[in-house]
C-alpha cells in the first residue's frame, strides 16, 4: 500500500515529464518555423544572383546567335555559288516556258507536258521548302543536276543544316545533350538551355526582403527558446528549490547552532519562577519553566 507521500511524488513526476515534453515541443515548433523563414530568405537571395546570371546568359546567347547567322550566310553564299550555273539553267527554262504563256499554279495537278515542267522547275527553285529532297524533283530530267548539287551532303551543307535547325526550327533541338556538345552550335545551345532553366525561377527579390525573413526567423527561434525555457523551469521548480535548500542547509544549521549557543550563554543562573539553579538549561528541571521564549 503506497503512502500519500509516495502517490503525491509519483503524480509530481508524471506532471513534470509532461511539462518537459511540452517545452521541448514548443522549442521544436519554433525552430522549424524560424528555420523555414531563414531558408526562404536564403533562397530569395540566391534568386537575385541567378537573375544576374540570367541576364548574362541572354547576352551570350545573342552574341552566339549573331555569329551563327553570320556563319550561315557565308555557307549559304558558298552553296549559292556552287549552284549558280545549274540554277541559271532552271531560271532560263522557267522564263522560256512563261514566255509561251504558260502559268504556274500552286494547287494545279500536272503529270506531264510543259505546264508540269514549269511546276517542277518553279518549286525546285523555291527556297522556302526542300523540294529537292523528294524523288519527283531529284529524278526529273530538268531538275536532276540542280537537286544533286542542292542535296550534296558535304561538310558545308551539314553545317548549314545544323545552324538553320538550331536557329529557325520550331522544335527546340538545343534540349538534346548531343547538340549542346556540338562543336559548331554547342555554346549557343548550352546557353539557351541554361536560360530555359532560369526562366522557371521566380522573379527577382531584393536583399531587404531576405533580411526581413532572417530577422523574423531568428526572432521566432529566440521567442520559442524563451517560452520553452520558462515552461521547463516551471517543471523543474521543485527540484531547483530542493537543490537551493540543500545548498543552504549547512548554513542554516550553523546559524541555528550559533543562536542556540547564544541563548545558552544568556540564560539566568536561577529559575525566575521557583528560584532553583538552571544549570544553563533552557527548561527548569524543577518547575518546567522556560528560561527563554
């Protein structure tokens, strides 16, 4: 059977543990919220520096694009010079047919005759579409030689096709790692891909906004520490008091002895009630009278 004192002690220990857990929970919640503010501030500050990198990337992309456009123009002129003779033959043939009163119709379907010849020649010369890639043009007697030169896969043609694909294609080839490593367009595609990644970032944030978050986060952590510390002290109050009393006990005991000694030294020689000798005792041995209250 437990005594009341033991039951009271157990209840006290349970309450103390519960309060300590609450103090720890308060501190952890404050630490989490404060850290979240600080991390957000760091992220915003990094965003500011990335916006500067983004602007630098755009400048590099523009520079690389100008260089590639210049290179493409040089290659195009070179190919035009190679095609000049065959191209002139086709242009002369076109003029000859038009002089006969034959007209080209985009949607007309001809399979033979001079109207069909005009259609083949006109479309083969059209720079907006690579008609020479199809057998109808590359195998036709009129356009065969021109298309053979046009489709020639020499190094310059490959370079021109690569540049045109990177600069003009509706599909973003620069997303492929192979294009980013290409000797000719590697820098352009690499910068373009990095810019695409930066475009997903939030807008630029100033340092003052980040500083406010740092202060707010630190404040939350400090306040949570203070609250948690106060709760913990409440839980430990009894232990702290017991410790203080234990530290003061020797002093109190020494003080008590000094007081007792002083009282004994000031006792009267005889009892004031019965007149018997006190023998330096506080209580009279004969009548029970207290010498000192």
